[in-house]
C-alpha cells in the first residue's frame, strides 16, 4: 500500500468518526476531478457543482458501505457518475428546446490545457457534442473515464451486448461527424 493510499485510509477512518477537517481534506483532494467528471455528463457548470457537492455528502454519509475493494477515488467517481446521470435526466425533462440546441456549441469546460493544443482532440470533442446524448455519455464513460463495457452496462442498467452495440454505434456516428468537418 502506497503512502498516499495509507493517508486516504486514515482520512476515511477519521471521516467515519465525523471529523470535519478530514472531510474537508478529502473534498479538497477530489473536488476538481469529480467536478470534471460531472461536467462532462451534465454539461452545465452550476448543475455539475451541485451534483459534485451532493455526491460528497452522499459519500460521507455512506462511508460505512465503502469496502475498500476499489480505491476511494473510484468509489467516489461511481457515486458522482450515478448522480450526474440522474441529474442530467431530470434536467432534460425541463429543458426548453432552444436550450438543448445551445448545448451543442458550448465551450470545452473541464478539459485540460494540453488537450486544447491538440487540434485532432479538439475536433473529436466538438464532434462529440453533436452526438446523441446517450452516445456522448457512453463514449465519455468508456474513453475519458476508462470504464469497461461491463461497468457501463451496469451504470445504464442494460445488457453487456446492448452496451457494446451502443458503444459501436456511438463510435461510428462520431467517425461520420468527424469526416464531415
């Protein structure tokens, strides 16, 4: 176990004892990464901020269910992804059609500076924003967040075969969009 992992483990134990300084330390370590995860899914800075904070509250209240089979960061990311997908679905029910059209031209918030310098990556990100929402989500989870098809199928509550088909169709759609640019 690395020194950093031991540090997280001891912070988690302190958080279970309701130590607010330990909670703040964990929040400070993970907030930027979790915000970016949420932002890629919900596509709205304010909503991503809300989802991230709600996810931390959920995580701190359910720390006793953290078994340690995965890293704390992976466990927290799963909470953020689930909360982001739920928030996104809720927001879509109430979003006027004009607002939905504007989402496609939004800037690349949450993407690191090194990606901005890569013209091909920029082209892929722009093309991804024009895809169907489900395609965007599955591509983001697979290629940006690093989830495999088993994990994605569990998140979306679909079969693995359906997930692979969805991923394949999303990639093909993205290829076509890039060729048109």
